[in-house]
C-alpha cells in the first residue's frame, strides 16, 4: 500500500512520552520497554464474525474503501495498535458505535496489503480492554480504553484442575478433527500448558460456538469463571464432533460397501471372461436373442432383418441411444411367436357343453357359434373369421367371446377399442418416434404367445377419429381375411400373418360402425332377456356368484322365486342382467351385515322386504294410457326394445295446424308429417269427419321420442293415434310398429325380437308388424313368441280393423 505507512516490527528501545529511557531502576529490576506499553487512545475496528482472543495471530480481510482511514491512522501511530471489537451488526461496514461490545482485544498490526479493493491485514492479539468512552463515534472509530492484564502469578490448584480438564477434552477432540492438531502445535510454540489464561482463550477459539458465546468468554476476566464457560463450550463441541464422526462413518461404510461390491463384481467379470464362462452385456444380449430365435420359425424377410439388426448391434456402443433402439427392436421381434400355434380342440360336443355351462338361453346364438365351429372342423382349422356380437349392455357379449376361446382351447386376449382416436394404437408408431411401440394387435399376439389366439375387440361401435388418423379405417386391414395375412405394423416394419387369429368384436349397435368395416364381419345378434330367462340366470349364475364373492356359505342367503321376480320387474327391467346382478349383490351385502348382527342362517328375503334392501322400485308398471288419440308403439334402442305411448289431441278450433313435441329426431318428424297427411287425405275412407282436421289444431306428442332408434318405425302408430282422435274412439290394447308411406303402404322395420320382448315386458299380448318382417318373426325363439298374437299388415287399411275391431 502506498498511502498506508508500513508497520514497524523492530523491537529497539524507544523513549516514553516524557522522553525518559531507562533500562534499569535503582533496585536493579528490569523496566518495561516503551514499545510494550499499550496506548490508551486507539482506533477501533469492528468485526462481525467472532471475537479475537489474546495470544492469537489472525489474518483479517476488510473493505479497503471503508477502513482505509483506520489503517492509515494505525500505520502513522508509534505502537501500531488496533482495537478489534465484536459488533452486533450483520457486517462491520454497517456497524455503529452503539452496536459495538464493550470488551475487545488490542492487536498489533504486522502486515498490510491491498488487492482488488480488499485489505489483507495480519494482526497479533495482545490483551483485553474495556471501552471507557468513544472519542470518535463514526468510522474511523476511536476510543479511550482501559486494559485488563492477564494474571501472571502461579495458578491455584482448582484452576489447574480445570486446565487439565480442558486439555483432556482437547485430546478427545484431536482424533475427531485433524485440524485441531495444527492449532495445538501453534499454541504450544508460543505458550506452555501451564498458562491457564491463554489455554482457556485458545480452547474457546477452537470451538464453533456462536459469537455471543465467545464474547462471554472474552468478557470473563476471572480465570475460574472463564474456565467454566470454556469447558461447557468444549464439551458441546465434542458432542457435535462425535455426531459428525458417526454420520461420516455411516456414509463411508455405505460407500465402501458399494465400492467393494462394484470392485468384486468387476473382478468376477474379469475372471469369468478369462475362463471363458462369461460375456459382456452386448454379447450376452445377442446370445439371448439367438437363443429365442432357435425356437421360432421366422419368415425369410424377418430373418434377413434380424441378421441386419444383429450386425448393427454388435458394432454399436452399449451407451449410445441407437444401441438402445436396436436392442428394444430385436427384443420385440424375438418375443413374437413366429410359427408358434396352439392346437385347436375341434370337438363339437365339448363346445356345446362349455357354451351351455357358461350361458343360459341364447339358443340361436349358440347355434350360430356351433355352426361356425362345425365348418372349422370340416376344414381342419378355424381361421380367417371375424365375428361381431351385437346386443344391449349386460347380455353376455364379452363372456361369450371368452367361452369361444375355451371351446377351442386358445389363448384369449381382450382390449377395448372404444374411444381410440389414434391410428398408431392399431398399426404402431414408426421407430423414428421417441417411445415408439407396436400397435395393439402386435402387443396382443406377443402377450398371447401364439399366432392363433382369440382376440376380442370390445366396443367397436364407439371407435373415434381425430387429427391423429382414423382408427376405423386402420382396422380394415386387420379385420379382412384377404389382407391380414400380410399385416404390416409400423414399428416392426415386417409382414406378420394375422389370418390365423379369431377376431370377436362386440357392439351395442351397428349404426356407428363404418359400412366397409361392418361388411367384413359376420354379425350375430344378441337380444335382451325376457323375465323367465332372467329368473333362471339369477338362480343358476348370479346369486351363487354374489354369495361366493361375499365370502358366505352356499344357502346362507335365500331368495324365493317370487322375490327374484319382484327384483326383476321392479329393479332390473333392462335388456341385460348386469343391473340385476348389482341388485342381487346389494341384497347379499345387506344380508352379510345382518348375519354379523346376530340374525340366524339362512337369511330369507320376501318381496315385501325388498324396499328395506333396495329402496323404492326403479321401474313401475307402465301406465296404461287410454282414450281416443292414444296408441302404443314399439321402438328399438341400444339398450333393447321399448314401448312408446303416442298421444294426439285437438287443442283448439281457431285455426288449422299440426304441432309435434317430444324431442323428435328428423326421421320421426318426417314420419309424423307423412302420417298426418295420409290420415287427413283419407279421413272419409276410415270413417272420420274431414272437417275435424280442417277446423282443428292437432297436437301430437311422443313422451319417449328422444330415444335413438334403428330406422323409421313409428309411422303407422302415429297415423293410428290421429285416426283414433278423429273418430273419437279409443283403440284396442294393441302395440304396433311399421313405417307408413304417403300411399298407405306399410314398410318393414328392424329390431323385431327386441320389440317383441318389450311388448311382453309391458304385458301387451297383441302386436301389429309389417308383413315384410314375417320372415324375421319366424326366426324369433318360440319362448319369446309364446302367448303373443301377431298380425302382419302390408297397408294401413289392414291396420284400421285391428284398431277398433271388425264392423
């Protein structure tokens, strides 16, 4: 530093303030050197980290701009003395005079250097002092101080005992922290162990105690008091060092164990490699793939691709991304069941037995499946077939697919295509994508482990399309026996034969299935169950299964036939049996609670008790609407058949008009307009007054008109309601379905079976159907037709006598 005078380290004699320099007194005792007499007016330097103790040599680093003036003042002084005082402020630059502690340490400055705006100062700590008063309360701080000399007499025995305790504690600290060894050497070079005052200060400086605790030691001038405080700090430090040592040893032990295992494994690999009994990871992977390939019969194209990928993998580094991609690709190819088939169990009697065991009723469906199997038996194999099971929810479509797999002895794999909007889900991702995977069908083949499993595609009528592509179109290749022999998945990029797979699809309706896709499938209709079928299914399958699931013994819960009928009629009137099973499960669970509460076995539930178990009935008897203008129609829905009570009234005679309500779709609106036009134009023919429509405003209402339907079928029903209104004559209790043209022709409709079941459910025994549907009626099972009187009509003129009776 150019502007800070260098401190003078010479120890030559100097004159005191009065100019007197004497080496000896008259009595011969040695006098203190003038340079050793500490001045009472000294500059002060605040420190924020921790206080300094006498007997230490400490380096300081401070801001040059802030403390330059203080160091200049020290350098120009004769004694080069600086008072170092602890401050309560966050930093020495922010400190004020009021924040300085009263007790500090007088230090002699030995060396000062400036570098990059920082002052590097080496000070020797000499003696404690107490601030009497500030001469300058702003930086550079100056104060008059009163020194507290260290005791120089022989220490008392109690002090020596404390000193020995301090030394022993330091000895315990030495093995735990090697840094203390160097500190101890420096202390012993300057002071002896018989100097308890400096020993206490040295011991306090070794600790990591807070600055407030260290300041208390600095302010404790009496030796006993100081030693007590220091011993407490040392013991705290010892406990902390032991805890750190324990943590360090625990971490080192774990690290050493891992390192030891790593080195042993590496040594084992090296030894095995030398002996030729082990290979590196890449060689092991390639050998694993080759071992898999020995059990497969790859096509020529696939074998060529595998050889190319194997060669590529053998030269790639295991850590490279390309290695991982190639390895995953080979893993998929070698896990595919190339040429692996399961032998079909072509036994028609066994197949019939399994179908009867798993399903009640559905005789026509079982016959269709057995016909399909019989053809396969004659051919010697069952391949190239796609079955579509269509029916309401809960009629057993999925379970039939599982039974087909059981009859053939094939592996069964099911996944739902409902809601799929990405074509890659069907045909896979290209390997250029991150996280690319094969499509659902390749995954199904891999999981099944054979080339000829039964794969069920659930909810195929709910497949969607988006900007990712059209999955329904992607299915065309899969579900075509002429194309799926060479199915190409984008990920494998190899032709794979899917022609041996038996595909079984399920749907609630065929309206939303694209025509080209529907054309590739053999449709088998599953209609809803009538009450008698549900009763038998509940007794044979549903109730025993629910009792078993509840962990109860057989016969623990008993439901009489009347109770089961009440459940079916009041709580589970839908086409399937899923709701029925849920209601039976609820009864069984409540019965289990009653058994635990002490009720005796078996628990019997009567029809009157059903409200306690299931609450109020969900379904009630359909209100038998009657009177002129009310006629019952039949409709088909995805949930099965339903009855519709169509109502017609003349609201006023102010003007002519026709109004439709009931949230009618476009098809039903057209049917209503046609029915209105036909009846108005033929009113005389059917015995109605033409003026009735000329002067009246007609309101036609369909309470369940929002029900989705399989094509138009309400024409004759609406015309019958208008005719009944015009003649002011109630129609007989008869249900009807059929579409009407403007010329009075009755056209065929769909869903004959479902509509007959709906009529039976509503208790209607007489039904009118289009004559063109007579063939479909003949195919309906006899137990559904039993007790029904069906009239076939080809023109509306045939309907009119059936409505009101023959004249």
